[in-house]
């Protein structure tokens, strides 16, 4: 967790959104660990994370030198969250915890705009797919086995944040 915070701090610099990232990182690391262990993203963590992300980014937007847009953060959260909700309803491999986690992560990525939202989302899918393929090739799972997707959503968001920070 300390390493992730250090990387984010180095990438962001002294911008107001750094505080948001550093406050959200411990919960994100905990969520990844819980999802790997229990295949579950608990509401007690995902819902406050989503609310905190939006509120804290709203506060960061009011400060001078903010490196993003609160409006795009809210839109990223709501639009991508709605897309994940539709996939959940269609039964396409998402749990409802993934939907709630997407609200928080896409708000943080949306801060930097739609290209970063798309990159962070694609990176999560790519990392999840590579993990699944590696497990299949190792003979540890079948194609029907469900894997936890939250850690890959988080890792993809981390990649998007690093790219978003560099774009500013």
C-alpha cells in the first residue's frame, strides 16, 4: 500500500487530487485483497468509497491548481456505472460489487477525462483476461470458472491514473 501511495504521489505531484488518491488507496487495496480471498466486494467498503471519491473530488475541484474536472468525474462515474449495471443485469460475469466499485473508480479516472476512463477500463479488462488465460493454461480453472474482477478493475484504474497524471 505504501508503494502504491508513493507511486501515485510521484505521478501526481502537489495537486489537490493527491489527497483524494491517498485517502482512497487503503480501501482499494483492502477491496482487492477481500475480492481475491472471498470473491466479494462488500457494500460497507464500496459504497463509502464511491461517495468519498465524488465528495473529495468535488472539494479538490474548488482548490486552485486542480488537475481535472469534477463534472467529468461525475459523468464518468454515472455513465460507466450504468453500463456495468446493464452488464450485471444481463448476467455477463459481473457481480453487483463490481458495479459499485466502478462508480468510485470511474469517478477518479473521469477526473482526467474520457480518454483516461477508457484506458483505465480497458486496462482492467486486459489484466483480468490475461490472468484468466494464465489460469486456464496452467490447468487451474476452466472457462466456466468465475474469477474475482475487482482487483483487475483496481489495477486498470491505477494504470489509468498514472497515465492521467502524466497527461496533465
